[in-house]
C-alpha cells in the first residue's frame, strides 16, 4: 500500500513538471520561401516551435503554400517524440498584400474539433469592415489538460487600426461563444497592443480591454519585440471562462526571448523575426495522465 502511494506521489511530481500544455503565438514576420530555404533560420524556428504543443503562426506570406508544409515536415523530423499537424486559414488581406494564419499543433496530444474563418463583411451591410485580416478561429479537444475543450481566436491587427480591431474582436468573441456554446476562449496574436499604436484614452473604448471577465495575461510592461531599442507589448494572450482561467499555470504567460535563450546576436535573431513568441501553459489533468502514461 505504502509503495503504491509513493509511486502515485512520484508520478504526480513527474507529470506536474513535464505535462502542462504550452500554447504559443508567433508572428514570424513575412514567413515564406526565403525563410523556408534558409537553413539557419529554419533551425532556430524548429527549436522555438518544438517547445510548443500548439502555436498560432502569423504573417505567413507564401502564395505557393509550400513554406508551411516544409516547416511542419521538418518539425516532425526534428521532434520524433511528437507528431505535428497544421490547420491554415485562407489568404487574407484587402488588396494584393495577403497573409495567412496557421495553427501548428501536436496531433498526438490535441484533436481539432472545428475551425472557422470569420467572414469578410459584404458590401452594402450597415456594419463597418474593421478587420484588415479577419480572425481565424479553432476549437480543440485536450484530454491531457484540466480544461478539456477550448477555443482560440487568432488575430493579427493592422497597426494603424489596432484599437478599432481589438474592440471589434469583442464582437467576434461574443459571437463565437454563442456559435459554439462555450465560455473557454483564448484570444491571441500580434494585436499591435502597445507603444504608439495605443493610447490610454483609447483603451477606455476597447471592449476587449474593459470587460473584467477577460484576463490579459501578457501585461503592458512586457516586451515582445526583438530590437533592443524597442520595448512594446504588441503580442498578447487574453483568456475568458472559469475553466480555462483556473487552468492557467501561474507565471507561465511570458514572451519567449529566443535571442537570449539561443545566444543569438540581434542581427541573427532579426533574421528569424522582429517579434518574440508569447506563450502560456495549461495545467495537466493528472488523473488522465497517470492512467495513460504510468
């Protein structure tokens, strides 16, 4: 009996240390053919992405659609202990400049339940077409975490209209909660939510900011930029819902400074991106993990 209890406690300690679920969001600054063919850049990207169970990639700019396929193929070679898949949005933008959102995830850990491209407003409606690139939304089933079912709303704002887009994200959030009958939502991405793109007065009109039920996990004082001369909290993670809020590992929401962690010069880091990824961990479901892993 004592041995069984001891093994259970040891098992809990091991699982607690290793089995949280890491969710990331990374603006890889014009990710396309050039970066995909740069072995040094791809090597760094593989080290960054293999830290994440799930990552929202932004600024994918590849009309041929081959760069992401190459990245995920290389990721599966690099991290053989996991299996990676991806879900991509359509190419989005108001003119010839187009971007895609891509969710890269460990398919041995997570299951996609649904995904939804927020629609572009048709001409002639009474509503204003606020978004430069409409949000891309995905719903996951996660048996290994305390919160089993959650939705991610991925978005990359246009800097000039960042505050209007953040406010309109509140409408998206409310519609998704109703559409999929869920409260457990995470909004993440490069929202340009800092420095010259936001104002103190303007924040008061941003519903995403003023609703007390929405928790902003990346604070205004944090720096998600690579350049030493900038200090801006552009990239954010925002959560809503009792289950997902209580599932957040305290202190885990941070930018990941790959420049320092991988001992890169500023120039080397900027070849990868001018943004750091932001990340947060969800608490593991110990009962599930003990049944399936010990």
